């Protein structure tokens, strides 16, 4: 097991990032080997439309069933932790329909599940179910832009629903962690309260998602998420930490992946 901070990976050209959530946000699974960046000429920049680049990003999602355990940690300025919520994530993007389930517990040290969201997807169509309380009572589906347990993360992050939005356009170029990215703006096919669009930074060569911003109805960024750290297990790289920030807020949320199993 080898643990390295993302900025060290980029500097040493050993950083290998390939798309969730991961994360369903949710967590980008990284299948590339450690020599990928050394042999980067094998992955030339290919001319694509915005929709084709999103499709390539979707194709990077792992097809094996993954079980992840970790913690959502809310921190105020100066790193003071104000809340921590354990989570369990069950991802099976390769099944038909594809499935994702997330369980959230109320606090570290407790076992009662208070929130469960299950999503299944067939092509561009998705269905979300929501349960809450110790008995997991069925609830109305949450708003995709709704906050998870009052953190800076939303259900959009956990489902990565925006990768399947059909209306996509290029919005310039940028760089994240030293990686050249194409910026793409996607708009929801149906109204999402508080979210007019999502701005995505997608690696030009490897087509994985590096950063995302939620835009309000005036097209101003109000939330941002980005990769913080990756970890190698065998020949697989996985995102272990992601940051979520409410722009102008007084706290951030970090997602830690403590344990990963491939079934």
C-alpha cells in the first residue's frame, strides 16, 4: 500500500487520476498503472465534442462492484472539525441497470443508519429512492442539489448525475493540479432548484474529472469540489480524499475513503 498526496504525484509525474466518486463523486476509480504519465505520449489529445468527452469520462467509471467505507468531515476555518458522518458506498456501475447506494450514519461511533439513498440508471435515465431513520422509512426523493446531512456535499456529487446531462458545451480551458483540462458546462434536462448548470474540468488526455463547480441561476459558482489525495492499492489508484466547498461559506467538507473492497 502506498499513500501519496496529490500534489506530490503531480510533481513526480506519478500522479494517476482516472474517474467516480467516485464519488458516484462520487468516486473516481483509477485503473491506470503507475507508468501512465511517463508514457503519456501514448495518450494524445483527441479532438472531441463536449458530449463525446463526457461519454469518455463515463467510460472511465469502474465496472466492478465496489464497497467503500469512509467519513464525511465538516471543518471550519483553521481546520476545526465540527461534525463527522461515517458513510458506506456500494457502487456497481457495470450492472444493468447500474446501481449505487449510500448509507450515512448520524455521528462517529454510532451504528444506526439515518440516511440511505439508492440510485439505479439505465442509459441517461435515473431513479433515486430515499430512506431515513433507524427503520429506514421511505421518503420522497431528495433534490439533487440538496445538501447531504448539512455538509457542503450534495446528492449530485454522490450520484454524478451531471455526467449524463445531454446539453453540454465547451467553456474554455484550464489547469487543475498541473493537468491540462477542457472546461465543459452541462445544464440539467429538468429544473434542479439552486442549480442552473455544472462546470466541469476534464483532463484532456485521460478524460477523468478533476474539478466541478455548481452554478446558481445567475451562472455564478456557489459550490466547488476537487480531488485532494489518491492512494494506490495493488495496481489500482483510487481517490481517497475529496474537498467540497460552499463558496463564501465558513466551512468545508472533506470526504475520506478509509476502506475499499472490489467484489
